């Protein structure tokens, strides 16, 4: 249907919390909501160059607590806290309440969707190729440990007459999995040819209830990490690696097949390079295959077949002069001595 749902609002109450925490009656609801909008608009307008990621607001009757998440806390705080004090006075004049501000630093901005979108928008404004900016953000996010990332840019890209939409993605971004921690952010680049919108989705893994972390750790691991772990353990590989390993002992199987001609680079098996391969008679090929199988298979020792217990005993034939063995004096003496 082409209808999209905000990844953050879709997960509110499950793995994400509200960005504004307060409660009031119906009469004061509109005033509280308008107050939130004024606070956010003022902070974003004053600290747009400080790399703001998120703003959380908690309200009481006489106090407002604002949590600001930024990648550049030094710009927000200012020299010996001058900028924070000025911001607190501005918010107090807007709300007429006591305002408390907390500054939180983002350790890894490569994994924050809002900051990634802002960095791509700034590069587009500086006339950097949108492909280079998007692919660079993809690589840095995956290198930092993201499970997946998707970036879209829409508008008059590279100054084209017609607007278009480009998308690059890497890893997995399950938008319908509610337990998946999907961070979403968007920004707008004001270029000379018009505005270009940038949207970013980053998958930071799955948030599971207690007792499921160990079970989901192996499934959420990327394929490259699984291959590296398998190499460290030294276990037998699968797929293409198994075919390479199984070809190590083929020289011993070719001992009974005669001389094997050395193949040149680009030459087809059984013919010249680029030419038509010579066909061998089928009888010769089958004979060589049977000989090779006979040499490769181990010789099995024949075990005497056991007769069933229910079989009737065989009756010994009557002794006749023709069938009786000839006895010699030496044999009779030896048998008599033994008895």
C-alpha cells in the first residue's frame, strides 16, 4: 500500500519509551503539548551545529527536566558552563518554570541514525557525491558493530532536472520485528538545486527478555563472524572450503590412471586452449572408472555364512572301497600311538 510506520513510534511501550513523560488532565493537555514544541524548537534552533541527536522532556508541576543527547558536549556546555546557563534562562522565560538540563554524550555517533543523516546532509550541501557519502556511512556503521543499515536519499541528486530516489543497504533491517532495536533519523540538505531528504535506519540488534540473550547471540551473529570463529576452532569448513580440502588427496587416486597431462592456463580439459575438446570412447572411460573404484575400495574379507539352526543335518554317505582313503602303515601306527 506504500504506507510507512515510524520505527520509533511502532516500538513505543515495548522496547522504546516516550520522549515526553508527563501526565495531565484534558484542560491542560494542549498547553503542555505546545510547551514541548516550543522547548524542542528553541533547542534545535540554537544548537543546530552541536550535533544533537535526541531531546527527552520530563515534567512535574513546578519543574521541567530536559535531557540533551549530543555528539559534541563541549559546544553545548560552553566555556565553564556559559552556554548551558544561557539555555536554561531562555527555557525558563518560555515555560515560567524551573528548568534542569542534563547533557549526555554519544560515544559512537556512527551508530546514531540522526547523526548519520545529518552528516550525509552536510556532505551533500558541500557538493560531495551522494554515492560516496552514503557508502562511507554504510562502511563506518557496519565496522562499528551495527547489525544492518539502510540509507535513502531523494531529490534532485547531482543537480538533475528530475528528482529521483536512491537507496543503499547492508546487513539486515527487520522493520516488522518489534524486538529489533531500529534507530531512525532523517535530515534535509539545502542544496543550490533544491532540498534533498535523507533517511537512515540502523539495526542495533535485538532486545530480548531475560534468559534469551545466550540463545539469540549465535543467531544474530553475522556470517563473517561465524566463519572467523570456525577458523579459530579449526573445525572442518563447509561449502567451497570443503571441496578444496577434499582435493588434497586426489594424487593418490590417480596412480592407476596413467600419465595426466599438465593443463595450460585457459585450456579446456581434454583439448587445446579455446579449441574443441577431443571425445574419448565411453568404454575406455567406464573401464578406467571401474579400475579406479576397485583400487580405492578396501578389500572385504569374506565371512563364512552361518547355517540356520533349524536346518536338517546332512546324512553322511556310506563308505565304499572307492571312497575310503588309502591307509599306510605309518598312518596306522601314528594313530594307534595317539589313541
